[in-house]
């Protein structure tokens, strides 16, 4: 394979094949393309009250390379020490109407699929990165969640309404986080807007309060392996790891709060909703056993605060092994899923986030359940009949859960192929690593540089256990299948 063909192109073709094998559509239909081509302007209100909040100092914070901007935030300090936080969510439904060809594609895939080599957007890029994206210096329609937090971080009031908004500064997680913790300057886009620095300080302070309260309530703080391949002129040059930081925590906390408000708003209006739930772990005893292996006794029944205390202890005690412990606990907890919530029903809640009411409403450019929730909210605001029946919502919940699982498998498969591709020139070399899995004769190891995981071949009599630090030799790679094989040396 020559660089002109490009390693990136090879991975794109593997990703397209993986999409089709998982029942996902890598391409848009001709009808969806025609619908998109006819769109020239951002969406219009289509009736109902729309406020004008364009003068507020809104900003977006996302990844360095993000172009599908779903949310913007702004804060206002109140005289009594409380803080008003507003979150604006792109009003995708204003342009993508229910049942149209573009909507049908979104309803089938239900999510954008992200690989380092290529992104398969849920909506055509003309929309997701253009007309329905909250791009800087552009007027856009948004669903606004308006929240007031008391000085201790408790939510005093919240409401939802539609508004015109204007993103005054597009910012990136890493640069904002570096500035917050004193490691870098105020990002140029923020420095160009008078008062944006104070905005960010206020938002960070509130977010840290919310985070502390959730952790006190038993929210689980995980740290998982998040690889990202970096290409130069089509050649894969390295794999990096995405780290959690203060700016990511800021957005995470406001999105959790917003999703809670959306769920409760629909419930208060006597309306059904599509919830995101993580049930109380059925395999809690396995989690108890894992904690006992590491010297910690957990209660016999699921206990979020106790589990978080154990995780926090292990994060401090052994940071190198913590990502693998996180993944083990996540697998034992079980995957999140979508579920129909009817008025007056018993909410399952989200065990991992330690919240009872939780929807997905904050990313309608890249998640179909969020677009569904936006339509439910708009119908409630207009006092109109819901656009989906309970039976339709129940079917959507199952379908979205299934397609999300398929998308995750595509992403994991291509991550493995990326790692195999970058390692194929290093056959025979030795690496330091840590054993991540031992099950039914199969062993797995994660090496640190470059960050990658593969199968570990051991000789009879070799001692292996999860968490053991080892020295390994790379035996073989298979890019197409995403396989990497190591031999245990010591």
C-alpha cells in the first residue's frame, strides 16, 4: 500500500464495510440528498413564541475538530449569589421535519458514527455542520433550558422555551481547560469578546459544584481508554488518548442538568418521553468480588456512593490500572439503554450518573433520540398532540438502543484496525504493558506507547492475572480484522 493510496483511505473502506455489516447506512439516499440540496437557509420558527436572546454572551465548547455544534451556554450572576445558566440546543426540527427523507435516514441509523478516518454523520454535513449547527457568528433557532442554581448548587427553578441565539465564540475543550487551571492563555476567540472570561469562570464554578453534588450522591467517575488516530497527508502517524479535563466536566454537568430538566418538564406536562436509563447493576455481586480482590468490601446490595468511593480510592492508588478497572465495572454494570417513560410511571433512572430523571436532549445533530425529545418538547410548549404515540416511542427506544450498540461496535472495530495499522511496522519489538483480561484460555494486554490492546500468548506455566505489569513482544497484526498478537516475555 503506497501513501498516495493512503492508510486513511484503507481505514475508510474498512469502516464503510463495517457499517453495512452492522445494518447501518454509510450513505444518504438520493431523496435525502435532493431534500438537502434544496435547503438554503436555517430553519424558521413554524409558529409559537420565540424569544430573542442573541445579545447574550453565548459560547460553544467542544473538541478541536468538532463542526457539528449542538449546544451553547451562557451564565448570569444574580444578586442573591445564585447563578442563572442557560443552555441552547440546536433546533434541528425547525429544518428537518418528521418523516422526510433526511429524517428517515436519521431514524434508521439513530446516531452519527465517529471513527478517526471518517465520520458518518446522522444528518448530511450541509445541515449538521452548517444550517442546523450553532456555528459562530450566526443567528440560529434553539431550544433553551433556563436554570437557576442556588449558591450551594441546588436547582432552584428551571424552564424550557424556544429562542433565537448567537454563538459569539467557538472554543475547544483543551484550550479552555488549560486556561481554567492556569496552564495556558485565554483562548483567542474568548479574548475577543468582552466579558467572556468572567462567563467561563462562572460556568466552571457552577459546574464543579454540580459535579461535587453528584459524586456525593453516588455518581460514578470512570476513566476509560479513549484512542484517537492522527493522520498527516493520509498517513496514520500516531494514536493519542483523550483526557478528561475541567472544560469537558463543565459541558458534561450542564448537559446532565439539561437532560434532567427536559425529562421532568415532559413529566410535569403529563407527557410520555424517551428516557436514557442505566439500571441498578444485576451483576453487583461480581462487582463486589472485583472490589474484594483489591481489598475493599462493598455492601451486598447496589450502592452508588460506596462504589464511587472504591473507584476514587483505586484512581488515587493505581492510576495506570484504573482505566482497565473502569472498563471492568462498566461491563458488569451493563449498557445504557433507551426506554419509554409514561406519565406517572416509575422512573428507572441512571445509576451511573446518580440521577432519577434523564433524557437525551442535548445533541440533535448527531443523536436521533435527542431530535425526538425536541419534537416532544415543542409539542408540549404549543399544547399540541405529541408527534409520537407511546407505541412508537417504545419501538424507537428498542431501535435506538440496538443501533447505538451497532455504532459502538463499528467504532471499536476501526479503533482496533487503527492500532494494528500503526503497529504493523513494529513486528518483533518489545513493549511495556498491563494485562487487561484473563478468560477461558484467552488473555489480553494493553501496551502504553502507542496505546493499544491485543491478544496475549503465554507459555504453559506462565503466571498471568488482570492488572499485572508485563513485558511483551509484538508477534503479528491483521489490519482488516483488527487483530494484534503479543507474546509474554516477563
